[in-house]
C-alpha cells in the first residue's frame, strides 16, 4: 500500500484515538461510517482497494468534528434545574421500584437527562427509546432483551428470559413513552409486579410528553393508573436564568442576552429551539442580544 499523505496519517491517528475511547473498534467504525473490515487492513497496510476513497471518509468526519468544536458550544448534558430533578426522579423510581411517569414539554432536556442517568448507572439501568414504529409489546420486549443478551424467540419465552435476567434494584427507562400503547405499558409493567411479589424492587420509568398519563387514564387500564407510584411533570416555564447561564456560558454575564434566551426557551421551542437559535447566532458571529433577536426573527412560529 502506498505511503499515506500527512492529512491521511492525521485521520488515521484520530481514528486510533476514537477506537481507544470507544467500546470496540466496530463501534468506532460504525460511528464514523467505515467498515471495520476495511479499516483493519488499512491500518495494517494490506488493504488492496481504493485507500484514498476510504480515508476521505475519515478525513471529512474528523474535519467536521473539529469545525464543530471550534464553535465552542456543546449541546450535551448540563446540570440544569430540570435535568437535575429528572435524574432525581429516576433515582427515586429505581430505589422504590414500581412505575413512575416523568412528563414534560418537548425540548426541555428529558432525553439528555435519561442518557446521563444511564451513563452514570449503566450496570443497573436499561434505557430504550420508543417511537412511531417501536411501540408494540413484541418490539419493546426485543429492545429490552437486546440489552440483556436475550435471544429472539416467542414473546412469552422472551418475557420469561428477560425476567430471569433482570435483578433486584434495576430500572427500565422508556423514553418517548407517549408512543406506547396501553397494552404495551401493561406488559412492561408486569416485570415490576414479579419483583414486588418477591419482596424486591424493579423500577419502570415512562418518560415523554404530558400525553403519557392521559393515555393511561383514557385507555381504561385502571390497574395501571393505580400502580403509578410517582408522577413528575416539568414545563418550560420552570426554566431559570441560571439554566441559561449554564447552557450558554458565552452570554452568562450579559443579562439582556440571558433574559432573551430564557424567553425563547420558555416558548414551545424549548431548550432545543434555544440551542438552535444560539448556533445560528454563533454562525453569524453575533451573540449579542441584538444578534440573538435578529436570528429569532428568522425562526418560523417563534413568538416571544
């Protein structure tokens, strides 16, 4: 294989760093978008295909990552007042067992809080995300079973194998749970009943928008309604100026900008919309209150 250019060598070094920080080389390759079966021979210098085309993927990936880091803005998890409360609610659910509902407005940081909790408690937590297509009893069993190493078989046997794999003190978190049907919720809830009968605890946290609880009530599953131990509700109006300062440290000392961004975050756009607006202002190189306001005018449906 021909000698690599300086840029290609740089990309290979960045890839080696990513592999070292990932769970596996396969996981790192999947993240970048290159086959592990291609990356390995390139690394060994035995690849017989078009090396330039393959390394171009690596170069573009890491160049984009560096460009994004230069924006000096991270939309990752932050210990906001609401995300902290969500994590506390999840811990309470884990400790007490049974079913808990955590609902809140869109874009308020529920998903990030769930992922942060999982990262902090990965050995005792199962985190799955429902959506329009992933909501049936069978599909949810498969998602839970995948994290426990349960093989695909009949739903009844999968339920039994999952029950055997779960242990006292664990928690199952289902994000975007508003997509679940009442019967699916009833099926997952049954895991909690098994542990309750044993005198043990298994928490089930249904996280999503406010329609979760309404769905349970309207579905006619009174037994589910009675089994909800805690119901936590969070709205964008509960966001604080200190949350804005934490998420956007670049404007933390600009009172006018903080107040403006808080008003944005308290609209239906939520924190997600505020982050998008801030990124647009960064791109325009004007994160003053006036610059933020100018970008806000370009967002359809934003009423402050």
